[in-house]
C-alpha cells in the first residue's frame, strides 16, 4: 500500500493545481501518452508517497519503478505531452511533441527535486528545515560583491571573450601555480557558467559513443547523466563506508577495459565529504598510467573546505598526470557564489580547444560581471583568505556537532567527513522497520519521507548518489537550525528501532 503523508498539503496542492492547469485544459483526444510533467506534481508525488506505478511515466518522477525497465525510445514516447495546433479553419491537429531518446533516458536530479519540494512546503506555511541543498548559507564576501557592483556601475556589462577575460584567466593561472603546483597558460583555461558546465563540456569533448566513464560511488548525481548525454556508458564502482568511501586501486583496475575513457574523481567529495590522501591518489595514478586512453576529470570544487589534518592534492600535479587530467574548479562553494555561476576548466590545450568550441556554440562566455567578481575572489589571498577561513571554521563546528549526535544513534554508521559540508550516514539498519502513524520503512527514500513528515526535516536519500543505504545531510545551515533538526530527528527516531533489533524481539 502506498504510504500517505500527513503533512498539510492544502496550500501546496492549490499551487500544484495551478501548475498543471494547462495540461488539464487540453482536449483528451490530443493527449499523447500518459505523462504528468508538472514540477509541482512530481513534488506532490514524492511527498504523498504515491506508488511507482502511478508516477513512473513522469519525467520528474523520484522513483525508479518500471521506468528503468523501459527503453529510451519507449520513455520518449511516454513523456510526450499535450499539444495542439489550431488551423485557420478552427480545426485541432495533434502535434508530435516527442523528445530525444537521449534526453528521455536522463534521470532528473533528486537533490533539486527534494529541495524544490521542501521550498514549496515552506512557502505554503509548513515549517521545514531544509538540509538538502548543496550551497553555503553564507553571504558572498563583501569585496567580491563590491567588485561585481563596480562592474555594473562602470558599464562592464557586455560580452567577454568566449574563454573568459584575460584578466581572470591570468588570475586563475596564478592561483593554480601558487596553491596547486600546476602550470597552465591562459589559453589552457576555460571560464564557464559554473563548474557543472565545465564538467559537462569536458565529458562531451573527450567521449565517443560506446566509451565508458568510470564513476566511483557515492557520486555527485550529475556524473552518470553527463556520461549518458555524451552517448557514453557510466560504469559505477562501489566504495565502502568502512574505507571512508575512497576508491581503491584494485577496484578501479577491475573495471577498466579498452572502452574506458574517463575516470571522474571528486575530492573533497559530494556527497560523502571524503578526501583522497596523496597516497590514495598516487595509487590510482599508477593504475591510470597503464591505460593510454584513460583520462581523469578531477572535480576540485570543494578544495578549500577541508578540516585539518586533511590536505588537498590536485591529481594533475602527480608525475605523468598533467597530460591526461582535466581539472575543474570554481567559485560557488568556497566563495559562497552559487548564484554568480562561475567555474573553470584547466587542461592541455587540445582538450581545452574542444571544450571552448562546445561553449561557443551553446552559452558563449560567462557573465562579465561575475568574472570581475571572480578576479576579486582570487585576490582575497591564498585559499580564499580570512573570509573562507571563517566559513570553514563554522562548517567544522557544525560537522563536529552532527557527528557526535549521529554516532550516538543506534544502528547508524558514519564515516567522518574531512571536507565539504555533507554527512553521508548509513541508516540501512532501519530499513524494514515500522512507524505507527506512518507505515513501513523500506528504503532511504521512505525514511527521508518519514523525516520530512514527522520531523519536518528535508534530507536526500542516498540512492540519488549511488548508495541506497545512506542519507545525505547538508550542514550548510545555521547551528540553531541544525540543533532543531537533529533534535526533531532524534525524537521521531524513537518511533523506530533497527530492523535487526526488531527481528530479535
């Protein structure tokens, strides 16, 4: 039986109703397929616990369900929506609105979906603490804001070169040399609209149909989907909580084939906060060196959010790895600039030129205003200066607080993160338990729904990141919010007990 949420959805449902009004007004004869494409509708589906059979046709479904068993062609047909063309004689002719099978095969971002659902609840008056989004809760440092404001006031509001301003690319080169031991020229730097675009363009530039992209799990939700967009095949390699979710060289070696083209590494990691030591990276580099076709995309966006004694090491700085590494970084996380949309790629020129070509035919250059702000950010000092130090200190206090509380919970297993601002505890001991007034806890998704309904805390189930036993908790929130959230979670956990214990009772 589907699990029904007791959250007051009256206001939210009215918003959802307005959101799907267009679809409701379409004549039934013109509706092709059975899609329920409303963003509000998919949020409602997740919150209310509608079963997968009801919702698997939705492009925004949060459930795996039968949709994963369909071919991409079938999915593109299922996702066709209502559209009509009114002729001059008043007639109505159905329009073929099918979408590309490649796009139809993509999974929606569950982190964005849950964050949107939680925001909708807050806006409807439901007091939800949102620990799902991955962005700092701090304001952008004053000097950066002032640089952006000055750019506007002085009329620096026109197109820049596609690859970014020379001023910013020189500043990035200086940063990479001083902080990472990496030597690049300005024509080996590509500034983009966020690190996500940099990664996507890197994957598109180097992958051919049938190539394999190696993705250690847990992973950032977009990595596998980026591979699919490039007509490549994501190969997921599981890691263990007991080993701090670090990819082991023997596990990497076991999946490499002649089709292996890219290995994606993220350190510090989203969603685990794990940090690769120099020894870890050297062991991986020794395997990579044996495979001439294998490249590495090193996602270093959380580089400065680290907790001593952990230290950051750039993969491209290892012997023999510069030539085969595409390094991605940006300003969103460390400088609290998520809305400024500014990231960059550093890579050997032949790879950089290919990525630049993709960008020139898609978005063109990043915002001129954001680029001026980026120059100011890099001028704050090594590792972001005092502004970043202050932010990281607060993150560490929050991490330590939550780690202590989570480690005190029966059945919860946690690898203590050394960077970023996420915890990824394993709650699988509670799968199979039952909560009065809610129902059966079958997996991380129903557990997150339980926490949202009963504790009013929004979290992200680990299956979104390739590990269905865990839950991602973002501690990019005030200490007051975190205290309220963990106290609420602890109180509702009293309604449950680990399934292993329940089986012995």
